C-alpha cells in the first residue's frame, strides 16, 4: 500500500526473493515524493530531493539488493553545496578539504580562539562517538548536545540549519543521536547525489523488479479498509473503487496511526501499540518552489542558506532569534530569516531542461497548518525576494515558477499531519525507540518513514523498506539472504 520509496523498496526486495507482489497507489502515478511531471521542456520532481549518501547509502544498497542498481546512475556534483545569504561558504569538492573549510567557516563566523577550541571539541566528539554513546544520545536533543560545547550564536544557527533541512525540525526537537549519525554518514560518504534522468528513475527501477516477477501495479487505488478474510486467514484490502484484494501479508507505506485506522473490527491492536502509534510526533514540512531559468545563474549542486529580507546579519543572530523564527513559522507567518534548501537538478543532468536553461528546486521551512495566517502567495513573494538577494539577475531570467504549498504536498503523500516525515526524528522515537516495522496484527507491516529505518529523508524510508522486506520474509520462514542468493544465480 503506497509506492513511496519505502513501499517500492519493500515490493522490489520481496519480488527479488521470489514473492508475487501487488502494489497499490492512491495517486495516478507511482513514486510518492519521487514522482515527476514535465512543463515547457523541464522535468520537475514532486519533491526537492538529493540522495544524502548517493550510491553508498541506503538507497544505493536497496537498489543493489533488488538487482536493479545498473538502471540508476547517481551523479555527484563537483561543487556539492554552497551557502548563500547571511553566511557565505562553499563546501570543498573532496572530503580532504574539510579541515581547511572548517577554518574558513570559523573565520566567517568570527570565532575567537577559545570558541574555536570549543568547536573542535564538539567536532572531535561528533566523529568519535561509539554506537552505545550515540544510542544514549537518541533521547537527548541536538540543542542540548551542542550547548554542552558552545553557545556561540553562529555555530548554534549552523547546527540548527542542518537540523531543519535534514529533519524538518528545530534543534530542540531533533534527536542528537539520530542527527549525529546522519551527519557522520554524510561526511564519510561525501557523495550528496542526484539521479541522472530525475529522481523518478529510482521508482521505475524498483517497480521494474515487481513487474519482472509477475507482480502488478495498480494506480488510482486508495485503500479504505483492511479486514481478516476468515476462511483462509488472509488479509482483505478494499479500495474506494470497490476492488478487493486478498494477501498473506500487507506492507503499509503510511503514517502508523493512519494504517491502523484502516483496520476492520476483527483486527485487534493491543492498547499499548495503539497508544504508541497515536503518540508519534511528526516532523514539520516546507513549501516547495521550482524556478525555471532562461540561462544558468548558479554553478553549485545545491544552494543552502538563511536569507533575511529585513537585513539581519550574522551579528544579529542569537539563540532566542532561532526560537522566535520557529514560533513565527508555527503560527503560519512568513519568517525572517528564511531557511532555504535548493538543489539544482540541471547542474547534475542538463537534459532535465531545454538546452542552455536551468532548473532550481527549492524547499523553504514553512507551517503545516491547512490555513496559515500568511497565504501561499505571500510566501511565494517572500521566497522570490529571498532568491533575488542570493541569485543576482534571477527575476530577469525567470521563465516561470511553481509553488507547491505544504497542504498540497501533504495531500499528495496522503498524510493528514502534512509532515515531511510521518514519524519525526524526535528524542525518544528514534533508534530502538522507533516503532517496529512488524505490527501486532499478523501479516501487517509498516514501511517507509513511519517505522523502523534511520537516516535522512528517502534514505530513512529505504532503510525501513529493507527492514520490512526482511521481516516479512522471516515471518514466512524464508531467509532473505538465501533467497537473494538463489535469485542472483538464476
């Protein structure tokens, strides 16, 4: 149920292990946030994604395990990230350049020798934490971890910004253990990547494995209920068009509580699990704006930055300002500064736009309210004004822009909470505290960012999908490793 990355990974791995799989997708095209559409020769992703660790991360592993890695080409840009706006920095092309980059960042932030020493202690601890130490930090906030070493506003804002773009939560709501694990993985792989041809190539590759194993994919099929079929003990899945499907097992790529609410009266969930699902706190989300340009104006793979429309500078940063900014967003108003995360797909693959033109796909941290105080048009004006500050000449070269506000993104993904990540990476609900992929209902499993998994964005969903596939095979007495080995031999 659901063809987001978690659902596609689960389906592909089960198919590779010799199982016959049916994929049900409520939208008319599969892929969830990895779907795409075209406009005036531009191929535009539904989500503004990069793959944090490229082929070296969970998405790459899932594609290899599914036997479809050759169908997906990861591209890592020579200039991975450039920060624009209040802090101007360019990440090094290679990991070996990180020490020099650190000195440059310290100079830009105006750190004293004492503050540099504190930052070095923080970074050393970040890189040398053991797995048990990280697990203990799962129940602490990133803010608490950072403030053990420094309360310098610039350093605090830098970590806050990383938390907001990775996890769509402020630092006092993000688990330190999960944040530090994700940051370490990214630094070690140093392969922030896009997919040649567009992110929907991942979906196409995984679903091709389903079709090759005599499986089926049905779009436009919204599931309305899951019942126990009494005669064979199968699960019966009913859709809003009247179609019904029976299966031994069902994997739900949904927010956990929304999956449980589909259960019929014969499927009883223990109160403890029901409460755990209801108590899950989701992440925030972001408005997404796609900018089609007449000619290239930026040369980095991804723009990040805090941009102030009122003229705030690094000297104005403070810890209270961060809380005020998040409170402003939560109330539904345009914030100052704006937190921008903007991959540039055409800098990875020029064929995604007409010859000589450029596509920027941006996310801006925004309220999840269905009716925010500031309407989408006001957010669009603010975002365009911010981009004009950091990309000179943008307005003159702008062919068109598309704004997809948070409520529309939530509706596309089928999330009532409108969250970017349905099981947000808060302290107390990551790692061993995360909901398991196997539910108490025999045959029902969760996959995607609602249960299991670890990492950033689609990497976490892919990790969850791999866990779900292993759990489903194990429940049927099938060794995932042995079945994959047989499939490779065949």
